[in-house]
């Protein structure tokens, strides 16, 4: 698990006009909260958040507020503008290295499935998994090998084996699967000794009726 140092400043005023001004200046308002302490309104440059948001890895953050001692934390939530897709708010949750936490970890698929080479399509249903573990055991991402996956097969939560990590999803949740391409015909092979029945031929008698 890698760590990143992020600098932030405390927000003393949180009116709508002040928050909008911060965003126009390239900053993102946010909140730092931890068990047993009061939440701290903060703001930080949008550019400093990108390595945390636009990545397939999870990081522990050393959050430095107004040059104070770094606070161990994780990025818990991010909100985006529905029109511009820019980051408009973020939440950091303080953590203790000797207490378990719940966190979402990205899923990375590895390998080329047999079913893809056979003409199937890959469906990646779960891009993140919520897990519970000690902060020192948080994986940067969860690797799922799909190399042996055939058409019609899936990988479920119950198929994953992770040490010192509890996955907080039902065992039957599908992570990835290979499906038939839409419109492809699926013909079942006849069982041994079974005759293949042909569709009966239709023989029309008389003249074919002319279309009106």
C-alpha cells in the first residue's frame, strides 16, 4: 500500500459564495472527519486530488492541514459536477493503523479469457469491491484472473481468496463474466445416439396466391 502526502487548508467560512469562489480558483472544498474528533472543513487544489481519483489503485493519505502533523486518512467520497464532470467536493476519513476499516478497492482484470478468443464478450460488473481489513493490509487493487473463463461462465465473490481481507458483498455477486455476442445463434450439439430431427418440408398445392 503506497502513501501520498496531500496539503490542505482549513475553511473558516463555508457560505455558498465562498465555496463557489474556491472552486473558481481551482480548489475543491471538503471535510476531514475521524472518530472521536470534530469534523474539519478544508479545501485543497483540484490537481492534488487527481492521483487519488483517476487511478486504479488505493492509497493511504497523509493529510497535512495548515502545516499540522500529517493525519493518516483515506479518500472516502468524491462528488462530481454532473455537467463538467469536475470534482466539486471530497471527504477524507481519518484512520488508526491498529483498527479495521471499511473501504472500496478497485478491481483489475488480468489475462485474456478463453471465451473472448471464442467470440464471446466480457462483462465487468464490479469495478470496485467493499472490503474490511487493517489499514496496513489494504491492497492497492484486487487482481482477478479471467484467463480460464469460457463463454457462459462467471467469476463470483466466493471465488476470490484474499488473505487478511473480508469482502463485504454476498458470495454470489458476479465480478466478471463472458457472454455470447448479441444476435449470435447458439446450437446445442445432439447427444450421442440421438438423431437430429429435421424441420418438415412444407409442400404447397395449387397456385401461390398473388399478393394483393
